[in-house]
């Protein structure tokens, strides 16, 4: 009768099998680099429209190109003004002890913020439903120690609904 009240833990080998069989593997993110000929503080003046193979069967090429076109239109509107302020800032840099570069820095920050807003809108309306997340990411260049901004397309792991609670 004393054995009736005791609680024993059972060790099953099936628990290890269940944990291992439901692990989710996420592919590496896709990196879209700037393809323009002008770069100001790491931000290129356009991104390439070529469809990356890592997104095949995830996104339609037309949707990808439409998103890149929206980002490039933001860059096309804002970067000419940034270039003008950069030239003006460089000419007056010695007289102002570097303070003439602040407008360029602020305009570049505004451009990045506007691109991030476009990407957030695209993510919430399309890409999160497809299991993707687009973001503007600062990354070191391959050939030098300089930093550049790239578009990083990350894959959102799917929630395993078959895993027991």
C-alpha cells in the first residue's frame, strides 16, 4: 500500500526523439548590396534589381523588384541633396571645424530612417506573411575595413505546430 502513494518518474527515450525531430532550421539570410556608383556614409545610391537565387520559391520576382524600386526611388529623391550638402560641407570644413558636415549626417540619417519605414511597411503588408523580414543592416565591406549599408532578408522560422506542449 505504501507503493501506491509514491510517485515515480519514468524515463522515456521517446522524449529525446521528439525534441530532435521538431527542430527548425533557418537558411542563411540573403544580402542585397548596393549597386550604385555613389556612396555617402556607407549608403549607396541604388540597389540591384537582379533577383537573388536564395529567394526562389519564396517571393515572386515581380514583388522583389517592386520593393527594390520603392527603395531606389527614396534614394533617388534624397541622395542628390545629400551630395550637394556633402560638397558644401567639405568646402567649408576647415572654416567651421567640421561642423559643416552635420547637415549631411542628419540628411543621411533621415534617408536611412525613410528606407526603414518603407521596409517596415513592406514587411507588415507582404513579407511577414511569406516568412521573410527585410531590414537595412550595416555590414563591413569585403575588400576593406569600411562599412556599408545592405538590405538583409532574413527568414522567419515557422512555428512547429506539431510539437507537443
